[in-house]
C-alpha cells in the first residue's frame, strides 16, 4: 500500500532540507513551480509519476524510499534508469 501523501511530503521536505535546498531553488532544479512543491510537501496535492521521478532524482533517493519509506534513502537514480518507471 502506498503511504499517504502527507508521509511522502514529509520525506520530500526532510530530504530537501538535509541537502540544504530551499523550496525555490529545489523547485527550479527539478523544473516545477515552488507552489506545487509546497503543496506536495504539505500532502495536499499528488505529484504525477514524472514529477515523482524528478523529485527522487533531485533528492538522490530511490522511488521506493520516496513513495513507501522503504529501500535505500541514499540511492541516486540516474535519468536513464528513471525512464523505466514512466
């Protein structure tokens, strides 16, 4: 079962802050609006699969970690590998 969006949002925010990114700079890095990132982190909006892949890549975590809270928190996904999920 997929964790609820609040838990995913908490993981996004926690990892983003650990990496020292402000919301604005991270949103620009992954090419989304800061307001969208804010809604994802608060768990009030669900990101698309493509956006989840971009977030995971930007945070250098696996999709398993981001979505389920399992797997390797420190596994960076290469862009080519991420296309397998789309």
